[in-house]
C-alpha cells in the first residue's frame, strides 16, 4: 500500500512521504523491522497535520495500539503546539534500573524464590490500596518532586534524586500548593493517597530481577558500577489513576471504561479553581472534537493559558509516576531486609519516562517534543549538568520480552534525526518471532522455565501475549540503534524473576 512512498536513506533508516503528509516519517529501521500498513496509515494521518515540525521519528519498536491516535515508538514535535493525542494517557510512564549488591555468588535460586513469593504481596499489580501516604505528601510530591517522599518514608535508595530525569521534579523548581489545586481536582489527589507502590494491571508493566550477563562497554559499565553476575531490578510502571483521570480531563479521547468516565466527570464537577474559566474553554474544545473522533489533532498553544494549565497538570502527575517507582523500589528493599535479613544497598542508576512532553532545542529551534514509547537519550554534550552522565551519556533501557535479554545503553551525540530519542523496547512483531508460541499459561511457564526465568503473579489471561514470540528479536533491534548512532550498548541483562499481572 505504501511501497512507493518509502525510500531507503541508510542501511537501517528509511523515509516515508505521501502527498497527504506535511512532513516525512523517518524510520530508524531496515526493511525487516518496518511496521504494518495499519501503523503506516496511522503515522500518515499524524504527519498530515500542519503543526507537526520537521519530521516524525519512528524507532525500531514502532507499532500501533487500539484506540490510539498515534503509534507507540515515535517522537512527534511541534514548533508552537502541545499535542496531547499523540501520547498515551499515562504521564511519565517509564522505567528505572536499580543496582543491588546481590550476585550469582551470594544468593541462591531458592532464596530468590522465597523473596519473590513475598514481593508478590508487597509489590501488588492489581490492588485498590497500595502504600498509603497523607494527602499533604501527595500534594508535595506533585509540586516538589521526589524529595518530600524520600523524607516521609525514609527512603534509603542511593541517588534517588540525582539519578532521575530533571532531578526528580518535572517542574524544575518547587511550586506553590495552590498551583496543584488550580489544575487537578482534589478528589483525584485524595485517591492518589492510596495508590503509591502499585505496578498496575495495564499492558506489560513489570518488576524484573535481572542478571548482568555481558558487558558491551567496559569503561562505561565500570563508571556505572556494573559487573557480570550482578543482579539489578528493572521497574516499569506509571502514574496510575492520578495521571489517567487527570489527563482524561485535558485530552480529546474517549474514556475506556465506564468507571473511568464516571470518576472523571465527578472530579470535574467538584473541581474548584480560579482557572476554571480556562478549563471550561478546554472542556468545550474537547466536546467540539467529539472526544477525539475528528481526524485533525487536538492541540494547545504551548505558551497560552490552556497549554500552561495542561503542562502544569501533566508535570504534577509525572512527579507522581516517579514517586510510584520510588515507592516500589523502597518496598523491595524493605522486603529483602525482612525476608533475607540483609541490606541489598539499592542504588538508582536512572529513572526515565518513555511517555514525555517537554520543551527542547532541536534543529536550531525551541520546540515541543512528544515522546510516545520512546525515551530521551541525550549524548554527553547535552548532559553537561550531570556529574556522571556528562561523561557517559544519558542511560536508556531496551527490554525485549520476559524471557529474552534487555540492554542498558547510553545516548550518543549527533543523534538529531531521532530528536535524541531511543526506543523503549523491542516492540510487537508483525509475525511470530519464536518457533514455540505458548497458547496457555501452563505452556508459558514451561517455556520460561526452560530459559531459567520464573513468572510470579501472572493473573491476567493476556499475560501470554508478553511471551517472546510476540516481540521483535532484540539483536535486530540493537543492530538498528547502533547503526543509527541512537545509543551505545553498555550491558546485557537477562530476566530471572518477574512480577507482572
């Protein structure tokens, strides 16, 4: 359908441009990793909007999702406008990598099993109440970032602030409490007091214990304090209902569940804010767009009152997403101390979102960058403010599936064509990539066991869709990011124990 619109611009790079498109889509992949026609059609639609800047960057894991306006694995930019529909509705959904002092030499598989039997309880996937905190702490997280949570819970994870994107506060500075009340209904903030420390039941959110199985860059790995045989935790989750409810207030998108729709409408009804006239204009605009049914993109002036209100709400919820991963990490540490009687000395390597809207400099202009299933991957020159990453580049994580290797990588200078973005995973394959395709949970567990991997929880009937057979091969993915100078691989990580819904 699109063959004549696609031309190669490198060994692992292609460009698509049809008559309907205002800007091209640059795919950082070779032929074998190109997405389906349904995804290409979706990208063509987004690129047909006048407000999209320069080009759309599509990474190796690009794929479409039901009910979404834009494909996952893309970076879309605009010179003047914020485009809420091109991002998923979970602000700062992302991953973190946490180092431990546990190694294959000082902990046994039996001890790991005992630990994860308990972690299933302390790191829940689907639960109404997680780690409760006072209302005032939720508000302080939203306005100040991670620091007040660290103080309240006595979190001892090393580098919790310094090794988080933007220092753990998406605002960049402390905001007055009134700023949070101006943009988020207090009802949503009250719900959030119950919701920290929960992985969530959406998609492939997970807690993985991984073992370093190969060092690709000795110098960088040494700077990161990583070695073969070392265990690390990777956490993938987002902002939970605080982010979802809030973003549904500001985004032209149909609610996915009746309960969701009811709670959002109740929150709006109880919303008391001096910015209510601004929000009323937003709500009217959303209704006029028929909650996203129109083809053209819903947008805000990035520096207008509506755009500023949206970004304030988004930044607050993004802070909460970071806090959620921090609480999960803290609860893992406390569980290890209680169950195994030892301090794992957890140390944050990096916490970074792969659902992100930010204002950045690219191609000589200040533009709005929308990363949807891509993570920021600045090279060393753009990380000059950070004491470590100015030497290494910004860390980026590329997991593949629950039973195949993940890669820890670092951003590279000169990666302008992706807007310094990296794919956040391997991405779903167009056809099955393994000879063995489990058809039920029993077959899935058998396949995982053959690879030395154990899945805990796994209650969802769709968990088998996270099997490696549904994902692109990780070595193919790494070949594309290396060829396109997107990131440099530092270490290979193999999943060992997994908690996923």
